[in-house]
C-alpha cells in the first residue's frame, strides 16, 4: 500500500472514532501498518481531531524512528508497535477511552458474553490484562502496556479475538486494516454498554449458552460461515 493511501485510511479511522462518540478532546489514537515497507502511520500526540490532515500523521519504522512528519507521534506508539511486531496479520490498531469499555477495564473485569450480539463478533468474553506492576509502569510504560496485552494472548488467537481491555486503563482493538480495527472499537463499545445494562437489570445474569454462542460466531466466521454475501 502506498503511504499516501495509508495516511488517508488512518485519518479516516481516527475521525470515525470521533463520529461514533468513542473519543473526546484528543483521547485515543488509530494507526496503520504497511507490511511491505514495515512502516507505521499514526496520529500525532495531542492534536485536535478537527484540525488533523493527512500530512499531519506521523510515519515511523518498527523501532519508533520517525521517517516522515514534523509532529510528535502519539504517546501510545510503542504499544502499537509492540502489537505489530507480535501479532502477525494485524495491520491496524485503535485505542480509545470509550465510556463503557473503559469502565469495565477500570473495574478489572472481562466483559462476559450475555447474548448473540457479542457472540456474532467474539468467540468468548472480552479478555482483560493483568494489572501492571510499578516497575513496568515506571520504565517504558507504553511498551510494557503492549507486553501486557501480548502476555494475555499467549493462549488466544489475536485475529479471532481482536480486542482487549488493559486493566485500569482502556481498550485496544486491532485488525487486518485500521478500518477493521475502528469497526471493532465501535462494536466493542456497544457490547460493553449492553453488558453493563444487562448486569444492571439482572445482577448475576448467566452467560449465553455455548451452543448458541458457537452458532452465532461460526455463522459469521470460519470456513462454514454463511452470513452475508459470498466474497
């Protein structure tokens, strides 16, 4: 992909987060990764979304060295780069502080799957990382945030479960493109809101049955999927 095209896609994803109400002020960030050049395009730090232009986005290599751009990249860049290095097939990462998903992260609780809306998109609960230790926070905090996510996914497929809650922090989502990652962030917030309402209406509500969960997940994912139109 040409960097000019990736810049446009990353800008559109960042603006989609605003349009969907997932960020306020300068919270959050979206990035895209071009595998051929091994370059990352990411939102600059602290720049209001309504002022962003494609030329404002910052291009770095996988070490974080700036290749193009005059602005400072998002402070979360090391987390994005850690995920690109560890998760093959991930070419887009989105981080928000969306209200409901962040509230679950602050509570330190994974988001249970109560119904078919959740099951349509995720094969299980939305996982949450372990809380970071003082030394991890004090030294290379953003890089270590990425490592906390990677460690949580030692026994999970990041391409099947494309989101995580970072304990006491907020969600990160990813996908094969930054557009996919932004879409997942929107879905995650809706699921988080529904789960909050479910537990408010009925404390101790049971999770969806395994059979119904699998039916909804696999009709949209995998070799036997039949939802939507053939590609």
